[in-house]
C-alpha cells in the first residue's frame, strides 16, 4: 500500500551503531536527512557520521522512547532488537519495517517454518530441545546444531556428526529450543538483497557469490556465475518474500546452490547485508540508499550494475595490513569502519574493486589467508 513519503530534513533513528548503521547514516545524510543513533558504545561507527547519539542498551525502553520522540521513523541495523521494547513505541513513531519481520528473523526455527509454510525450499531441519528423543534425528545427521536466537557469524552453532555430539553440546538447547539442520553438499553460497519501494515495486540487487572464513563472510563476487535456472529461482524466491512480508527496508537472503541447480534458502537478514557492500561503488543505487528510500516511501530507480565487482571483508589484523598497502592500490575503494578495537575475525572494514581488470589484479591479495 502506497504511503506518503517522509522527506528530508526529517530525522531517521537507527537502533544499532555498527558498520551497517554507519553506511545507512551516510546514505541518509547524503539525501538530506538528519540521523540519530542508539547504541551502548560511545562514538560507535554510526555515531561518527550522525547528528546525535543516545548511549544506551538496545532494550532500554526509556532511551528508545527518547529516540522515538526525536525522530520521524525508526529502523535497525541488526535483528537482535527487543521486540517488547519496540512494541511500546508503535504508537509514538513510525516503524516502517513493522514487528512481524523482526519476529520471524529473530528466531531460526520460526524463520525456517515461515519459509516452509510459503513453499520456499530450505535444508531439512528439526527442532532440538531438552526433551527431544535423539534416536529420532538420524535423518538430519551429519548436521549443524544452532541456537534459535542470538547467533551470528558462526557464534552459537556447532558441526554435529552423531547424537553423542548433540548431547555434548546440550548448552545450546537447555534454556531454549535449538535447530538441527542437515548438512548438504552444495556448490555455491549466494545471496541477494531485495526491497520494495514507496510504489510497492520489488527491487532485487544482483546475485553475489560468497566465500567464508571460519563462518564469517570473506569475499563476495558480483555478478555470481550462475545458470539462468538458478537466477530464475533466486528472483522468484526474493520476489515472493518481498510480497509475503509486505517488505519495507532491505532484506538479505542467503542461499545455497546444490549440484543439481536447486536453490535453498539458508538465512534471512532484515536489514542491509554484508555481501551487498559492493553496491556502494558498483551500482546506481546502493543497498543502503535503497533501504532509506524504502523506509521513507520513496521510489527507487531500476537497479543497474556498472561493472563486475569484488568485495573483501577486512577481519581483525587484516585491516592493519590493508592500511599499510593502501598507497599501492589506487583501484581500491577502501572502507575503515572506525571501530576502537581490533579482534580476530571482527569485521573492521572492507575493500571493493570494480571491473574485470581490477578483480584479476587483486585476486592474490584477496585470498582468505591474507
């Protein structure tokens, strides 16, 4: 349903102050919006490029109310936002993404059941809780045991070969149910970002082919080398999700491709996605501008990829190495998020190169062991 646009210089509030919030804020500021951030870390990455910050926990209802009172609408940069806290704000400020999307994507089991209910293919899965008869789960082994809430970048999950290992990792399901996903052979990991604009038009960014390092995204190549059959399935899945969810804001859709060219959805992310960073330089509309336009009910131009692109995450000390190499690489689009601490596997920045020559020139440097 079309709604009146929220125009600059209105204030957009972002819950969460990491790199996704930073890039959302940069897009919003470019368009003339004011931006406020709520995050417990003073001078977090998003606050560094915003008009103001409220320093508070994400579930601090008094602080959220304060943010709401200063803003025309609220969005979030990660899915572990308190639904209870947001529920108290729905009569005070616009929440364009609503609460349903968050409720679905905060819980892996709820998310998988939503996908299954809408005939969107996933890997086989089952619920695991303290009372589960483990003799019945053999069809899902070997698999991956995951917490249903709070996990990210490999946290809260473990590879499982047999039922004895499930018992050994009972801490993952003693307090709340976990999910056991069967490990399948696949030939590619891919993703897309999708949104609906203020005219209810669905927009899908190009398919990215992703490589991971210890469960953390390392590189994304765009466009992914996929067949027309795979591309059609991706488009159908992304479009169905956008319509079923009455989507506002960007949704990241992570998928597997099997050897027989079947596409299976792995996870949903109700905000811009790491594998879409390339769009800042390689597209006419970045995923961040698309998110801002969607939540403010503005139209989005047909999406165009200017040239092939490669994005590499800078994890931990890789940021220091990249800083030292920066003077030798004029082709790099270099992003340093301004985080205060360097920790192993922490996302601290990224590099994008565009054009086939630049991609080929950087392939050795962009190996995952760099």
